[in-house]
């Protein structure tokens, strides 16, 4: 049961969402967390819905019984995930002009314009950096 939960957690982290400068990919973060904290999650977070917020709360509550490897890893891993999400959200603002004029899209649905933004010529420096930071390129 817990293995299935870990698998679902990894899949949830690797699924596209709205991404960060000098952070790891969602897949790398999930793999790092599973490697460092898998035993701790199995032992201390049984029955917890394994979305990133609930898992982080569970690990924080059980920090006193957590392995040293997990203690050293989990906070920075969750921080990297949050930075990646924040970077993906900034794409809409940094690429507003390109989304509307070049891609004919809407900033309310930035994710639909991402393939166009990646290949668009003449992007602003801020837009190009936001796309890179978000992990789209």
C-alpha cells in the first residue's frame, strides 16, 4: 500500500504543473526524496495522503525519529519543488506579450502556449529566462 502511495507521489511530482532557477526537476526531487526518506515515509507516514504538502507536514512532525539522511535532504528537496512551481507561475507575467502577440494565446492559460513560447523567435530576455528557469527548455 505504501509503495503504491510512493509511486503516486512520484508521479504527481513529475506531472507537468505551472517551474525554477537552479532547482532540480520534479522527477529528480521525487527520486531524491524517495531515496533519502522512503523508509521514514513508510515507517512514520503510513496512511497519509502523499501530496507534497501533507508529506512535508508528516515528515516535519516526525523529525525527531527521522533518519539523518532524510533530515539532511527533505527540507531542501521540498524547497526546490516550491521554487520550481514559483518559476512556472512567473512565465505568464514574463512572457505576457509573447503569449498574446506571438502565440495568439491567453495569459490565463499559459500552459497551452508553452510549446509555442519554446520555439518562438525574438523572445524578450526575461521571457527566455523564465522559460529556462521553469524547466521548459
